[in-house]
C-alpha cells in the first residue's frame, strides 16, 4: 500500500502548521454486568467502604464471570467503535490489543478478536505495556498508519484483573476492575478512507481532528514494584498456586509517587513537543489508577479539576481499558466533542508511561 499523504493542517489555536497521520474516527466500550461494591471487601477483609472511597475514589467496579475471556469482553466494544466510525469490519485492516490478561499465551487476543469479528484482512497483534498499554497501542497504530501499513486500525484495551488479583490482599484487590474499550484510528488522508469526510471538526474553524504529538517512556528498574509472578521466570507449582503466589503484587505507596511524577513529566513533554500551553487543553484523559493520583497530577500541572475527566468511581482501575472506556463514555455523554483538544496520559507496570495530544 502506498504511503498516505500526511495532511498539512493549520490549527485553530494558532499553531504552526502540523502534520497528522491519523484521527480517532470512533469509539466504544463494554463492561461486565456484575457490579462489585466496596462492601464486598468489607465483608471479609479489614477495610471499609469509607477507606476505599477516600484513598482511591472507587465506589464499585465490574467483574467478569469466570468463563469470560478477554476477546469476548472486547468484542462488543470493538463492534461499537467500528459502527461509531461509520465503518464496517471489512474496512478494518489492523487490530492491536493492549492487554496483560490475554485469552491464551498464544495465539494473540488480537487474532482471536479478529476471528470473532469475522475479519480476514490486515495485521493483528497484542501489546503489553500494562496500564500504559492503550497509549502504547495508539502511538503504534498512528505510526503504522503513517508508514502506510494500514488505514483503519482497531485499537483495543481490555483487561480482566479479577483473574490476577489476590482476593486476600486488601492493598490491591480493592483497586481493580474488568473492562474493555476500543477506538478506530483512521488515516487522515481522505482518499479512499470512508471515515475521512468526518474528520473536520465542526464548531472549531480550521481545526482538524487528529493525533498531534506523542511520547512513550519506560524504566525497567521499577519492575519489582508492580508485577505478576506467573511466567517463565516464576513457574507456578501446585504449592505456589495454593499459596496464591501467582497473583499481582504491588508496593502501592511507591507506585503512587512514581506515577504522579511520570504523569506530570510526560504531560509537559508532549505539550512542549506540540508547542502549546497547558491552558489550551480542553480535557485531560488520564489512566484511572487512583483518583488521588489523577488529581495530584492536575494540581501539579495547575489544571482546574473540571478539565480532568474521571470515571474510576464506577469501574476501578481497568488497566489497559481505562482510557478507551473513559473516552467512549465521555463522548457518549457529550462531555467531549469533536474539536476538543485532549491530553491522554498513562502510567503502568514496567514501569511504562506515555502521552498523546489529540484533537477529538
Ligand atoms: C494502594 C493505595 C490505595 C494505598 O493507599 P495509601 O494511602 O498509599 O496507603 P498506604 O499504602 O500508605 O497504607 C496506609 C495504611 O493503610 C492500610 N491499607 C492498605 N489497604 C487498605 C485497605 N483496603 N483498607 C484499609 N486499610 C488499608 C495499609 O496496610 C497501611 O496500614 P499501616 O499504616 O498500618 O501499615 C495507594 O497506595 C495507591 O493507590 N497506590 C497506587 C496504586 C496504583 O495506582 N497502581 C496501579 C498503577 S497503574
């Protein structure tokens, strides 16, 4: 496939001319039906609803039934995103799934999702950057589109943490929920692209929807502060399973500090790369790990809380799914509209982090 022409755009906030390869053409989400409120934990652990709400902002989360796998949870989100983009499955020529709770070790959840969707064309692969997975996948899809590999990429974040949390560890089991979110990232060049026509943002003269700047980072020295010891470095035995040694482990206090610092750094870097001020961003879409992490970041950046979108109270930390779920829910509720400038940032195990500035 030929490399698409990158659009040269003049932005409404008086930017210099910028090039964008892709834009978000559609979004969708899906969560399990089962609601698990904080009293579930208070019924068998030394914790309370009040403590969990105050320290995390979480009131409830959704957990999947044990027989549900990641590709199954992702499928409705993917179908919704494709329909929202005004496309059909036949238009999708790439599937990237960010997850750390795949259906199997292999084949990839992306291939299994491709099969569920009845798609036969294009590339498909999984990507593991833990809670930063969706941002990593978005940046990867943008680069694949820019290189001409594909035109309409389905970018999915899905995780089923109810499968990997230790129900007896009050410092971690209260935090996580299950969910799936998806976006369709489409080539900006309108030729041959069914979504291209909707790219012009009404209400913001001259502003084009699209990804304007991004940056990713990682520091493997943080690996032992947040991890799941179940793999070739830590081979499970019947005894280790019985002792729950294969479940997620975290030093919450340390992770909290690093998360705030990295989210602030990456926000500043992406804004600097785009050459715009923090005050020009309409909404901040940050990985929903802990409400206090998100608000600490906002305070440090000097951002009004009204610009920081939050839905952690309903879903907890859904890892790779949290950002596409927040995007899909905010769009459906009319909180974010075409033309809004969004700063999307994430931090996760690894450690990994990333940021994307885009016009919705
Ligand atoms: C886990 C987290 C909520 C704990 O909150 P915190 O305010 O940092 O609490 P601390 O870890 O300092 O612990 C304070 C006390 O609360 C206790 N505690 C921990 N979980 C508790 C719970 N569910 N209920 C009641 N008490 C709890 C701790 O044992 C500790 O008790 P101690 O002082 O007797 O040792 C918080 O550290 C956090 O959110 N960290 C980041 C987690 C995260 O986002 N991870 C994913 C990144 S993508």
